[in-house]
C-alpha cells in the first residue's frame, strides 16, 4: 500500500488538474451567440421545403416566410432570376425565425428575419453582401439597419451582383430612366440643387424643372425626425445624397421619404 502523498506532491497534482481543466475549456468551442443586430423575438423554427421567389420560401409545416428588412431588385433587361441566390443559402436548411410581430401579411406570409440554425448572420445580410437585394426603407431598429446597410455597402464596393452594373444606382440627371421604374424600389444618387416647401410637403429638388425633374418629398409630420437626427432638410441643399424608396410619378419621378434612414449623406458637392 502506497504511503500518504507529501504536501509538495499534492500541490503538483492540483496544478496538473487545473492545467488539464484549462486545456479542456480551450478545446470546447464557445456556443455561437446570436448577433445583436436584427435579433428580435423568436418566432419559431422549421426546415425549408421550397424557395418561392427571391425573397420568400415555404417551410415543411406549410408556413410561407417573407424576408423582412430587404427589398427585391427590380428586374433588369436580362430578366435575371434572383431566386437561386436564396436557394443556395436556404434549400433544405433548418432555420430560426425572429421578428417583432408574427402576424401574417395580407397574403398569409409571416415576415421575419431568418437565421440558418447555429449561424449568427441573418439570411438578409448574406443576400445583401452578395448584391442580391437592397436594404428596405422600413427597418426602424438602428443597430439592425446599420448591419444591413454595411452588408449592402460591402457588395456595392466589391461590385457584386446588381452592383456590377453601373445603372443599378439611378442618376437624377436622367429623370426618364427613373420614371421607367414606377412602382419599383430604387436607389438614386445625386446633388440636391434646392430645397423648397409647398404646403405640408418639403421638396428636395435635383433639377431646375420642378414639374419634370426628379425630387424627394418629405411630409411635415416627418420633419421632426430629420431635425432630431441632425439632418434638417434645408441642410441638405447642395449636398450629395443617396436616397432609396418607391418611385412614383407626380409630373416627374418622385420618391417619398418616410424615415430618416432612406437618406444617406455622401459628402462632397
């Protein structure tokens, strides 16, 4: 029978046990934490059964899901089908749905931010980073909007997807080109030549002919949000901006701005 261990031997044994525990902790990878941005309340999980279009899919339990926070890219002259990009990410995958509200839209679709199980990156951010979608004007959470905008910027700078075509961003000096996209979600970049108010509406004019050229409209009820964000409309005069929204025809092409996030300052005159 072995004699009792000496104190020095016990100390060595304790140090060895502690070291072994540290090695074990280092060897076990940390569980992935859900990214803070766009991490709304859980709305359930499911397996993807079918891709319906570039922005929606069906789960095996029959639910139809519409991706929140992004808008589809308007069809180009080549009529590119963007659905394969979503299929490449989601086909047959287990997904987690997150959102502020799981009430179906008028078409019966559940609108949600979607994460492939065990992934920290939303499907929306993946599509944006590939240049396969545009950031929606409807994202109100600042952190979420920042993440989505950064993903879109990555694709734009790398000229991926839609951004490989210079015509993806419309030029206000070609109002006819913008007007051809009535009813489509569009991105326009240019210099604001003047800011005028008429009744309850403020106009950011990009041309001299107010009835024909492109303009952005801001309603009176939205002005306080712009002022609070340090972006009073008058301060945008002679500034280059990027604006996104749905194209309407009111004489010339118009985009109505409902949220501050629809406008980005680009700098330079």
